[in-house]
C-alpha cells in the first residue's frame, strides 16, 4: 500500500529540514488531541496542535497565522493577536486553510506549505522531551522536540493563554 501523497510530501520536507522524528499513521478515529495522546501513549499536552488563523491586518486583509500550541491549551485569541501584531485572530475557513497550507483542517503540519506561513510556538511545549504534531494528513503525526520544531519552522515563541 502506498503512502498518501500529503504524507509523502511532508516526509520529503521533514527530511529536507533535517527532522529526526518518526511519522506515525494513526487510526482514522483519532481526531482530537486527547485521542491522539491516548493512541501515542503520551500526555495530551505533548500534542502540538497546528492552528491556522486568519489574522486581520490594519489594511483589512486576512493573513495566515499558524500557532503551534499544546493540546492542553486553548488559545486566547485576543492575547495572541496582540503578541502577533494583528487586530484580531479569526477562525480560518476550510478554504483559507487549504489555500495557505495545502492541507486540510485536522492535518495541518507545522511546515511543508506552498508558501511560508508566519508561525508561533507555545513555550509550554518545551516541558516535553518528545512532542507530536500533524504530518500533513488528519491521520498522520510526527515526533520531534521543542528545539527541533522551532528550528524547522522558524517560529517565534508567544504565550497563547
């Protein structure tokens, strides 16, 4: 059985960025951070959710803003918007997500997008020796460390809650 094209594309990008983690394809029924953590045998906080927002600029445009946050957190969008430097962070539509990441909601990876997306990292993830993030497909995740994820994404640290 061949690998899904989204996962294969992510794998190539992971290799190109020097990623050392492994990619795991989970059962389709694992669609929340809590279920993924249970399947992987880790704490829910060690799941790095990739949340793409539409950041409202002063010019009235929506720009993509990717926040990688601990599965144990909810993003305070007002606080995060100030830290990011936009007027507001709005929930992105499925079309906006696909346009800017080339991926679908639930499978957005921290990188491997058609164009670079400004990315921010929740420092709470630093406490875990191993963290897991989406690998370009809703059923695929990859392991990494906080430092490696920051290096591969060029993310800026911000407090999100």
